[in-house]
């Protein structure tokens, strides 16, 4: 089975969000060869940009907090009360490093086990069309064009396209286009993992 994922799959793992355990289990299935993971190249670039933007925002906030805390520490009655705020400022710096480290780890695993769909001229052209046809954001249009292009070229017997929020790709036309290419759209990673397990040979799904 081909498993297509979008940017949120990488973000769930990197930021340890609600469905990260299901994403980890899906990744492990692919690492053992029980399924094939297909990742649009854009889905590895977008999280990197988000990490950089978020780290910059946190550093600015940390600097503002430290400035205010220095002022507050000059007031004797506040000295003992600002400790927790100092801990928050420290956490923001630490979290930047931890998230960056997790992203690198997961990116390496995805590059090792997954098939990366290169971002080429034909995908960019189709993505521009998809923005209008399906009312997609430029980012989602690039991801969807990558998925559809790979499906058309490879024609897998069975596939699923996993994403975190059905609003991103919740169009009857999209669902129908995917279905015609033997691909099922599943709008949650935990549901996706359950579906994949249900399609594995019984001895594997019971393991």
C-alpha cells in the first residue's frame, strides 16, 4: 500500500502533537516494509520554514521578557514571584533546540524510508490550476499536485492520502479524483493508522 502524507504529518512528529503516536506507528510500519511512504518534497521544506519563523518569534519574546524581568527584579516584593516567568523564558529557548533536533531526526528517517516526490515544473503548473479548481491554498495545492502526479504515474493498486484536517482537502471532487486512482482520503492520522492496519495481512495486523 502507498501511504501519501502532507506537511502536518511531519509537524505532528516534530512538535509531538495530538496524533504524533499514530504518525510514529505509520512511520514504523513503513520502516519494516509493510507499507510504502510517499512524501511530497514540499512537506519537508515547509516545516523547516515554520521552525525558523517560530524560533525567531520565541527569541524576540524571550528578549522582551528578560528586559521586563530585569525591571521587575529591582522591586523587592517581586523578586520571588518572577522565578516561574524566568523558567518560561528558558523553556522557550530550550524548546527551539529540542524541536529542531526532532525535525532533523524525523527528516532523516523520512528520507531513508520514504519516496520523495520532487517539486518540478509540471507540479508547480498543476498546483496553480488546483488553487482555482479546488479552492486550495498555494501550499495545499503544491502538496495535492504532488500526490496526484505520483498516483497517475504509478497507478498503485491501493493507496491512502492521510492529512490532519479535512477542511484542507474536503472537496467531493478531490475525494472522487483520488478514489478513481485507488486512493482513499483519510482526514486524521489516527484513523489512517487504523485503516492501514485493517488492510494488512492478519498475521501482521495482529502483531
